[in-house]
C-alpha cells in the first residue's frame, strides 16, 4: 500500500509584494479568479482584492468547489490604461488549457491598495463595464457613423 500524498491547495494570495503596480494586481486577480472558476482556489482568497459590490456580483458565479483536474492558468497578456491616477482599466488574456479568455477588470485605489470594482469575462452574461471615466455623451466614431453621415449629406455627383 502506497502512502497518499496530501492534496495540493492553491497558494494564498498576498497583496503586499505587488507594490503599487495595478497591472500586476490585475494579472494576479484575473489569474486567481480563473482558478476560482475552475474550482482550484477558494473565493475567499480574492476578498482582499475586491470591492464589496464586486464581491456581491461575482459570488453567484462561483461553482461549488469540487476536486477538479488541475489545469494550469497563465496570464498571456495584459492591456491596461490609467484614465485617472487612482483608477486602472485592463483587459487580461488568460490561458487555461488550449483556450484563451479575455477578462475586463477595473481597479481603483482604496485606502492605499488597489481593489477591483468590476471584473467581467465576456461569457458571464453580465452587463459591460461602466464607462464612468469617459465624458457624458462620449461616442467613438466608427464606420457606421460615416455611412449615416453620407446618407444625411449625399456628395454631389456620386450615385
């Protein structure tokens, strides 16, 4: 009879070594959230990095913790911008298995620490991230706007 090895558990999250870099916090948080979704990490380990509203919003998405086959979760890429000194909006590409998923996260500084106020994977069915950092009435122009303008003001000699 061979002795059983103890089951591995996820390494607890620590925030202090991350320092003041919100991009590192976003990468760690999204990787940890992916592990929670796979049943490899308890949701409680994310609580120090989440605002109360984000906790309430994410808690229903937590699956019952079951021994899952270990899938390595790695951060593939982080694209971030800082609309204000105390806010960071990022899209984190996470790879588990052969699949890459994009997860949007908004971090804000609260009491000297970065905390997620929103975390939304596209397949979650949740509403998109708020755009509170954009001015009221902001609308990015695209090809549909150009077609609408052409319909309103036809160019003489065409058509």
